[in-house]
């Protein structure tokens, strides 16, 4: 479907109205194909809107679940702590950990978790490790 400038759309509608007026009030104007296309695009837009709303609900749910988990893990946070305060305490806590331990914990975390999926890679023994594709690429580039 070609997109038309707003001026052309208004003119087309005005032309349809003038055609209907010329036919007289006793004759009904036949629905044009553009009206049928518009109703089809309205269905498509309703589907897009519903999909967008569903994705946004899922995104907000994930944020809520993660903030609830942080409230349990971060000092000074309770179940009732709001999201902004939770994030403030989390950044303060992570900065403190980084000051105390440097980047060693960060590097260890990167070897244990996949950056793309967030899933734990090491299963069972510490020496057994399944790499995610991002880590395999990084390891291959480091050896070159």
C-alpha cells in the first residue's frame, strides 16, 4: 500500500463526498477500494497495537520481577522499596564491591554467565564450562 501525503488523503475524501452529493441523497455511493483497504489496515493496526501492548506488559513485568529480586539481595532494600531507590542502592552496592575486589569478580561473572542470555554457563564442577557463542568468538579472537 502506497502512503499518500495528508493533503491528498483529504482531497480524495472530499472528492468522494462531492461524488456522493452529485449522485443525490437517494443513491448510495459504492464503497471504494480505499475504504476497504483502510478497514484492513485498521485491523492490522489493532493487531500491532495489541502486540505492542503485550510486549510492554511483559517488559514491565520483567522489570518488576528483577526489582523484587534486587530488593531481596541488596542491603537497605525491603519488599516495599520503590524501583528508583532499589536501583540507587544497587549501584552503590556494586560500586562498593568493585572498590573492594576490583574487576576480578566482574571477570569471574563474565566467565560464569552468558552475556546474551543471562544464563549460567558452568554446570557442576568449576572446570566444566559450556561457552555461549559470544564467549567463543571472544576466546577465538584473543588467541589470534
